[in-house]
């Protein structure tokens, strides 16, 4: 009996020690290591999609950051290096394809800080012009956004087609 108590004591002691230990680096139930997703970020994305579908290049461009680090990337290639160039590109696109439509879905936003976020979503775009045959393709878009005081702005945009137009 004495030998059994001698064996059980370290086993029970070790078990109690393990259950009492916790990882001090894990957030407690009330803490969060990342900021809560800002509703303003989601609103900026919805506004951008609405401006694109209204064929309002200047309005969409209002959501582009006006700074030297701005970039718009298409299928792995830097297409526009300035806000002005991106607005001009949109203006030309809308002029050539006035019946085009853009749809964003499965939008996911990750807050990097209270002032920066990354948004990713899938899209479907129909490119059409004056009743001519239309092309439809799908892809993924990523937007790096920053709160610049006057609202959330797109600092870097990347759009890649997953399927070729059909």
C-alpha cells in the first residue's frame, strides 16, 4: 500500500502541475490580437464596386490613394503606377466597354492595424460594348487599404483572372 501511494503521489502531482500551467502568450477570452474589422473598410469596397458599375472612373479614383506608392497590378504585371494613370485607364475602359459589369463576392477583410487592412474577394466581370457580343471572366482581387484621415484608400490593387473570357 505504501509503495502504491509513493507512485501515485508524483503522478497526481504532475497532473495537477500540468493543468495549472497555461501559455502566458495566448490571448485571454476578452483579448484580441488583431483589430476588429472596420465597417468603413467594407463600405469602401462596396463603394468602389458601385462606382465601377456606374462607370464612374473619377468616383472610383476617389478611393485610390494619392501617393507615390500607389500601384495597380493586373495578372502579375504593374499596370498603373499612379492614381492618375489608373483613373485614365478606367476612363478609357468605360469608354470602350460602356455595358460592362463587375461583381465582387466572398469578400474577406483582414485588419493589419487600426489604420490598414487587406481585402480579398472573387469577382466576375462581363465586358460588353453597345450590344455586341460580351465576354465574361472570373478572378481574384486583393486590395491593400489604409485609413488616410479622409477615408479608406486603396494603396495597392491586384486583379488576376482565373479564367479566360468566354
